[in-house]
C-alpha cells in the first residue's frame, strides 16, 4: 500500500456519518486535482481491510453511487448511506449539495 493511499484513507475516515464527498474533492485536497480515478482505485482497495473504511461515503461529483458495484451485494452502498439518513433515488444522492462534505473546508491543510 502506498503512502498516497494511506493519506486518502485518513481523509475518508474523517467523513462524518450522514455526509458524503467526491473522489475529485479528495484528489484536490491531496494536491492532485486530476486524480479522481486514483482515489477511486484506493476506495476499491479499501475493501480488503479488516478495519472499517467508510468508502460508501465517497461518490462521483454528481452524487452518483458510481462505485456501488465494488461493494458486496447489490445495494450495500445505498443501504449504508440510507442508514445514515442520506436519501438515494436511482443511485443518486438527493440534495447532494447539502450532504456534500468538502475536505478543503473541513480539514486543515496541515492534515496532509
């Protein structure tokens, strides 16, 4: 596992329950604004950890559950988000702008 993935996982662990962020927002925070796919790859790898990783809280820039097929079961990602009070319709977070957690605003830049 790379140091970069470890930094991404540290950020993902900070996303509060009931909130979600995007792959791109995390990439921008770590200084790689075009690295959204890399963040997605890190989320795919996170499923191999025994420690809980709230990867379900990371979605695409439109609030779509684009990574849902990487979770076990058909609707696990949606169920996890709904259990936190997030409304999902047709694989998209509703009212995403109010659910959105922006690490640029929520975390100190010294965090990375």
